[in-house]
C-alpha cells in the first residue's frame, strides 16, 4: 500500500511517501502565501524521489496549520497526533515528544501505541520557537548555523530576562554594546528558549525516552541547552522536520 503524509507548517511544507510503511520519498518546500502551491512543490520532490505518479498513491492524510489547504487529502490528523505517531514509529521507547518549529513549540506525552495521552502548546510567543533564534542571529549578524555552534563554545551562563522576542532582541543589542562575547550571548539565547520549552513540557510530565522533532532539531546550540536543562540526552531523529508528515502517512495506512 502506498500512502502519503503532508505537513503544512508555518515555515515549511513537508511530504513523506510510504510503501508498506517504508519511506520511499520525501520533499520539502518553503510555505508561502499559497499553501496549496507549497504542498504541490514538496509533493513533486517526493514523487520524483519515489519514482511514482500521484495517482499511484492510495491515500493521503494532511496535518499542520495548513492541512485544510491540501485539496487531494482524504483525511486530516492533528499536529499533536501526527507527531506522536511518527515519533513512536521511529523509536517505540519514546514517551515524551518535544516538537519545536518556526512559530510554536509542543510537549506531548505518548502511549506505547503512538497516541497522544496529553500535550501542551506554546503558541502565544515566538520566544519558545525557531523564529526567536533566527531573530537573535540577525541581531548578531551571524548565519543561523554559525550562531547555533557559537553556543557550544561558551563557558559562562548569562541570564536573559525578556519574555518577548521583541524585547529580547533589544536585550541582545545591549549585551553586544556591553562587549559580551558572542558565544555567551548565543548560549544565553538558547538557554532562554530551552527553559521556556522545558517549563511547557513539564506541564504534561517528562518521561524517558525524550525525542526532539521539528526543524529546531538541527540547532546544535538548542539541543545542547535542552540536554543540560533536562539533565538527559534527547533523541534527535534523522530528518526531524519530517516526523509530522511521517505520522500523517502512517495514519493513512490505517
């Protein structure tokens, strides 16, 4: 059986194609104003990689903020449900999923069957999401990847007091003017985000194993801050941004 999952996120649209629950193709595109066009672009990449045509897919399930814009989907699944299903499929031992994307973060408690038993969402402020690190990297005039790696060089913890991304950017500028080393500023930013995410996840309970998914999974500075804050090593799967789409494709298999 060939199925597909489509995850239309705030920043990127992802597609995963499965054949008998084995990944045969995936694609990703920037989510623009036309979410349907973004989905089609990601679909094109996935179909090419899989070496099949759209009509070969028996069922499509959509998830994400733009799931209702996927016209060829036969069903939808919540972001929380897709994340839990995808994470447990990749690692059956996972019981807590931390999903951090461009605009929001989620903490999910999972059952062994890949269901979401409870969840919490940080969606009111970008200070707990990927957009926050991007803004802070721009303030330091550093590429995001370089900004993330700087955090690992820091040996000093500097607290950030601002609870808003806008005010935090002003605080970063003040730290720059105070001649604080960039690596210490980077660590302060990542620790600040990790603290907010950890506080959110604790509302649902943190149980091992813990998996981090979403595009922020590529941010080594954030992963390091999260590990230190949780006092454990989170699991970051290959292609962490595709886990939601994978969960949707798995749902289509059902």
